[in-house]
């Protein structure tokens, strides 16, 4: 009988701190760390074979392009861009309807509309800032031709993160520090299950964020599993599922 060896994991230190201790306990000797600074990545143990990387988009993209052992992090180009995935969810998406403008014309557009507050998010899935409500200027330096998604400001009462595998929910967690679960989370899970598109499958595993807004459930966004926080998800289930695909 051939014994299949599981791949090592390399985790970017101090990024998803709430998950680090559980990863240590679950992965044991298969886990090592990497830090990213001005001089580039620094590994606690240099990889000798391809490995699973859990960390930021920025470092993941760099490691994917490096010589030698490669990082597996499922940062597939375009599939996490707003203008790619939003059409799959139609009216179930919180930020539909929306429009796209180049960063260089954002101020002009707001001026022409009378400077309303609006929700702004980078179109690119390789986001350098999270979506925010702005009432002045773009909150970070961007290339002038970078696409921004603009949408009306809508209230978000509760939010959850679902891990999607093989077209169904693997595990879930209230988003961030929100502790609400119970009936609302079960309702959100039923909604998430019902809106997973059959023809949208960006990676072996990915995350789907669902919120409750004005009394109904909506799709907030999708993300790469290996560059997203897992909060109170069942991390053992996630590790096992990722291992099965590598």
C-alpha cells in the first residue's frame, strides 16, 4: 500500500492571528511560518517542495512567481473580480445595481452627483483596501485607471462567512467579532446554499459572504479561501478539505 504524504503548509505570520493556534494544533510539524517585509519573505523553514500557502494576496502572488517550490493559494486571476462574479448572483447581490469608474475619474463623478456618500470597493480581487463607505476621496493611492465599483450605501445588520466546497457549504462562521448564530445563521446558510451558482466555481474551495440587510439576505462578496479569515469556522474541516485537493 502506498502512503500518500500530505503537503506542508506555510502560514504568513500575524495576518489571521485568530486562527494561528488552531493551525499549530492541527498541522503540527507540517506547519511553518513566513513573514513579509521590506527585504522580501523570510521563512522559518525554507520549503523544499511545493506547499499550501495561507496569507495575504500580496505575498501569495509573489510566492507563486518565485523560483523553486511554489505556493498553492488559489489566487486565480479575475475570478474574484467584482465585474466577474456579481453577474452570477444577480438580484441576490447586496451591491447590485452598481457601476464601475476609473479611480482617476472618481472625484469628478462624485462632484457631478453632488458628493453623495456611497459604497466603494476595488473591482480587483487582489484588493489593497476593503470596501468602505466614503463621502470624500478615494481612501488610498491607486493607479488612475484602476476600476472601482460604486454602489448605494445599504445597512448591514449581520454578516456571515461560508466556506464553499464542491458546490455546498462546508463550514461557516459569524463575520469578524459578531457572535450571533442560532436561527439567523441557519437562515443565512439556507440562503447561501440556494444561491451558489452551478457555473461559478472559482477554486476547489472559496468563501462566500452573506449578510442580512433590511430584513432579507444578500450576497456581499466572494474571496479566495487561502487569503481570507476563517473566524469561528471549523478549521479542522477546512484543513482536511484543502489537503484532499493537493
